[in-house]
């Protein structure tokens, strides 16, 4: 943790994520207005003392909608990444530990899936499953699984030849003990780092699906959906699109910077 605090990248990432976390946890409490309340008399008004970030095409307060939409947007990214990391780790650890033809079959299958870009793969899956926030989250998780499996397998293969693992084998420890006590605890570092960085991609993919109408559905305040609903007014009132777009970018940047700092911290600790 000390390496993260001393790193400028880590401090900036932590600061951004702290702001995002406050919005996620307390957004509905801090919102000054009902995010779904229509106020036609003040539609598309710019930022003011009454409406800090202006109003949208229905007169809804954008600041309130931004705060309440933080939970659905950020938790989508975290949830999709968590599912993808869990599934990918199980597959990757299995392939790395078992080896042989099982490893070959699993990895060749994953290689074929990795040839498809994440966004395209997600679109294919969500089109098959149907639109909706839950279906979109599952689609992103499935798209992330092959990459996480490869990273987990690489970590396991690099650890299997370490001295402490060979010592456990020499002590005639069980396979379950070696995997649970020696392999997984030492392989989890790279997985955590990659998962942190992938949250930013999951947030952006989720926002893209919301923009295309394949993710969150009205009356959700998800940020990508906010951009989609207001895009026809962007030339007249640019803030209705800029505000949720900037929020998406800041959230993704926070996770990216934090992930980079976390990776540097693991590298420094490994050298020590």
C-alpha cells in the first residue's frame, strides 16, 4: 500500500476512485432533485446555481441523474469483471495445473475466442441473449473470460517451478494443498492487477451497450444511456452529452491509473 501512496499515478487513481466511490455509495442521498422528475419550464438550461450541471431535454437535473447513475454504471463494470475473472481464473488454473492434452484443448479453444475483439464478441453475445443490463453484464463477463484464463494460466506455469512449490512436492503434499496454499496465493497478484484495469474496459463497453440500446433500458440513469437519450441535442446544449461522457472517462481513467500503480507495486515487491 505504501508504494501506491508514494506513486503519483496511484494517488491520482485513488483520488478519482474515491470520488467515484462516494457517488456510488451516497449518490441517491446526495442528489438534490428527483432524477426522474420532469420540469418542462427549465428544459435544456445550462449550468446554474439551481442546476449545477444543467438540465436535459425533459428538464431533469443532470447532476442528480449523474449521481444516481453512478451505481448502475460502476457496479456493472465491477460485476462483469468479477464474473469474468472468476470464470477465467478457474479455467486458467485448471489448464496450468493439469497440463497435457487438457491444457492444449483449453488453450487452443481460448486462442480462437481471443481472435475476436472484446467489443465485437460482447455484441455477438448480447444480441443472442437479448438486451438488458443483466444480459449485457453476462456478455462482458464471457468476453473477458478467455483473456483472464490466459493470464491465470501464465501465472500458474511460472509458479509451478518455484522453489517453494518444489519443496511442497518433495514433502509429498497433496495436489489440493499445493494448489490452494502455494500456487493460487502467489498467482493472484497478476490476476488482481489485470482485473483492476479491465474494470475500466467493462465500464466503457457497458456504456457503449447502453448507448446502442443493448444494455440498460429507460428509465435507468446509466451514463451511456444518458448520452444516447441526449445525443440529438448535443449541438444546441453540449453539456447534456459532455457531462455523462466525462464521468465515464474519469471513472475509466481512475481504474486504469490505479491498476498501473498496483502493477508497479507488485513489480517492486517482487524485486525486493
